């Protein structure tokens, strides 16, 4: 009997039939509860994780899918921790799962810091076990072992425990790492139907049991074995998403300090590890690449809290109690009204204040002075930037609250984030883009109301206010305004180039044309990575004439050449790779058609197109593209499906998209 073709509850005698109705409801309830969790729990705190290096210490594709689906951006670094803990030394099975999860996370944190020199901000570890009558059922070692496990589970209720550890890392002086750990567990009760020997062997022969704790996967064929589930379905899949969301709320909107117990390590404890790739890491290497995240501050950011609250009995935070009630009832209609003002609304209300504080601190060179001179008092800073002591102190305290500065003994100093991205002389500085946002973009958004009412684009809405100053700011025709614009674009591409250049393998290509490539920042990054690649930067003559201060010398610089021209009119070179960054979204429909037609016409089959743009979220969860579109006079921001349709219209197929979490995402397509 073929499992995929014939295995069905209807093939069993009446007494042996599985209750398909109870099983088939899992996906719809899962989606509903996940949607509630995201909307009510994760959104208020997801912004707290943006910009941090979040690492999942697991190669499980199931855990990756669960976290990816809620919009969390993370890297995957499977743990090498040897799972050799003595189970008999733990009073309860869940303690074993929690300790294993913690050791996995700590091992990854230590290895990334010591061997990879890329310290994470947050490491998430997890371990799922199946227990029957107090005994832990691990992954089966062979088919007979799998059959034995499933036979023991047949007709009985068992428990699935997942232990989770959230490890926060902070770099101290001397390159030492301080970690704080929050760990918890979730228990779900699962009841198997009475299963025949024939059915059990059919399931074993499907191969599904071999890499799963307890010998089954509830989210796939194993779901047909299950009669009922009491608790979190995703916990059985491998990660308790609902409780994880609640813990994030506790981390970033914590209760009183007197109610919290902390576990702090001055350094990351050493754990016994494998020194080569584990089977789990080999497994993840065959999975599609996940979304990389922003490279971020390794020193700023909140430290996690540690709690010894365990399992289903620990109290959820005040902000999530009302959601939990709705989830337990299984009905959205039964959700109580929130007892506290939604943090997400508060963040939106304060957002413009935080932005302006950042803008002003950059414009007054606060981060430059602190990087150059070290920790300073508010009075010292005020003398350097020629401002009042009171006003300066308020600005510095605001930057401390925003985690841009640190304050100790009334002295202020930069975080690593500020030194890396906000000081104007840093290699990865976005200082010029921040100044551009303050001087150019802020006026546009100040007059957004009139733009929305009249449907007029950014420059027109600003000009309607009859302000000569604002008109000058909104114009790119003056040499100074053009220089500021180019500097802003240069620094954003500078911090994005690595992600775009590494999103796809371009090693087989020999020649490229960066259409509208401005200062050549991405071109230089590409030739650094691919020494055999020759890149032509093609842009307007006035742009090419203004790039002398941005040109690079040294190794591989000769592989980048600059050609002036109008890409809508003049001939483009015939190359293996065409690059379009920040171009497509800003073109009118007519100009978009003209450009893509010109590129398509000169492209041979196999010619590659690399696009750098914001790719809009299909579920509209990422607001960045929408917010940028508010100031656009022409053009359009697009979703992944829209980009695939657009490029396909001009003969570019096999479209692949990499969400980078940086200023721009990457899109690759090949001419058919």
C-alpha cells in the first residue's frame, strides 16, 4: 500500500478511524492564532529587534519558518553543542529541554564572538522533547526504533516540551562578553489514535519520523496519527511562538525590577562542542537562504532579563493578558479590550520626536565630538557645539534613552552603533543621509497633508508653501544641493552594497554596467568580491563630473570605469550583468518602459539583471516602502510579485528575491 496514494483514515476499520475533522482544523486555527499573536504581541516589540544581530541557534527548518513568518529577521548559526546532558540529573523533563536550549544558545554566542569575531546581540536557542509517562523520547536512531516509539505512543496521551533560551550579549571593555539569559518552556498535550501495525510501518517507511523528536512531525503526515492536541500547536512543530511573543513583551516592557530574578555571566560559559558541522547544520545548508539582517550595534540595546518562571503557570505581562484570553477561548470575538494604551501607538506618536533628536545630534556633530574626545560632560559638549548647557543635556539624555549614547557618572559617550554609523568620519557612516533627511525630507513630510489632499508630488507640495528656503532645499539643481544628494545616496549604498553584492553568486559573470550607479560605490564592492569582473558606471554627465571626491584608488579600482550618458536615450554597453539600484521605483510608467525595453533589446539569453530596491511586503507589514512612497511624485514601490511580473514582461525570468533588512533588497533575474 502506497502511503501517499492510499493511506487514509477511511482505509481503517470503523473503530480505528482517525478523527480527521479534529486534525484538519489545525492549519486554520494556527493561522488565526498566529495572526492574533502578531497583531497584539509582536508588533509593539519587533522594532526593538530591528537593527540588532539576532541569531537562531538551530538548523531546524520548522523553527526557521515559524520565526520568518512573523517577520523576525535573523541569521541561522546551528549549535555545535553536544547534547550529552545526563537526563537522570534533572528533576523534570522540561528542565532538561530548557538547559539544552540554553547551552545551545551560549555555545553559538561564544563561538561567534571568539572564532567568527561577529558578536551577536541576541541568540535564540530551542530544544523540543517528547515525553511519555516521564520518559524522554529522542529522535529515533533507525526505523525499528521509530516503530517502537510510535507503538508506545499509540492510543495514549503524551507531552511535548520545548525549552527556549533567549541570550542577550553585550561587549565589555577588553572585548569581553557579558550575557544575560531568559529561559522558559511550553508544554502541549498530544493524544494519538489507536494505530495499526500496518499504518505505523507505512508512516515509518515514509522517512518522516527519522529527524523528529518522538518519531513524528505533526505539521505533515504525522498529523494523521493525532486524535487531539491540548495547548500550543506550534510548540509541537518545534517552537512555542505565542509564549515567545509574550516573553518579548516582558523583555522590552518589563515589570518592576523587584519582581525579576537575573542570571548574569561575566563571560560566556564554555560548553563542550563538536568542532565540525553537525548533522543539523548540514541539514540547514540545503535550505533556501534566509533573510540577512542589519549589521548593528554590538554594544547598544537592552540587555535581556532572566526569569525562573516556568511553563503554563507563569504569568503573562499586562500588555498580553487580554490577547491570551482570546487565544485560550479560540475566538477573536472573545478577546477583552486592552487594559493599557497600545505601545505601538505610543511609538508612532513619539516617532517624529526621536527622528528629530537624531537629526539634530548629527547636524551638531555630537557623535563626532564624542568619538574624537571620548566621554564628556554635558557642559563640555555644549562648549564644543556652541549650545546652552540645559538644551545640550536634554538632547544628550534623549540620545541615551534612544540607545545612541551611554551615560556614566554624568559623562556621555558613544555606543558602538553611534561610532560605526553616526560619526561622519566612520567607514560605514550614514551621517550624510541623516543630514539629507533633515534638510530635504523633513520639509516634505511637514507638508504631507497638502500633498495627500491635492495628490501633488514631493517638490510641488513643498513649493506650494511659497517658502524660498524650502524651495531651495527641495531643489537638486544647485551644485551644493546636488553634492548633498550624491553624498546621501553614496552613504546608503555604502552600507547596503555588501548585502546586495552577496545576495547571489555572480562569480560566472565577466562584465557589468551599473545603470544610474552614481558614485560607483556598489561597483567597487562588486570588483572587490569578483576580481575578474569589469564594471562600467553609467550616469548623467553632471553626475560623472561630480564624483571626483568619491572615487577610490588602490587594488581593483582600475576595474571600474565611468561613462557619461542618459540611460533613456544613449547607447548602453553590452555586458553580462545590468545593475539597477534605486532606479525603477522612481521612474514614470513611460520611462520605466523605455529603460527596460532598451536593456531587454540588447540582452542576450543568459544576461543577468540585478536590481536593488525596497521590496514591499505582500501582507503590508513593513511600512518602510509605503512611507517612502508618500513623498514620490512619480514611480511606484512594488511587492515581490509585482517585480516578478514587471521583469517577466521584458523577458527576464527565474526571478529571485533576497530580503536584506537593509536600505535596499536584492532582486536577480535572467534573460530567457
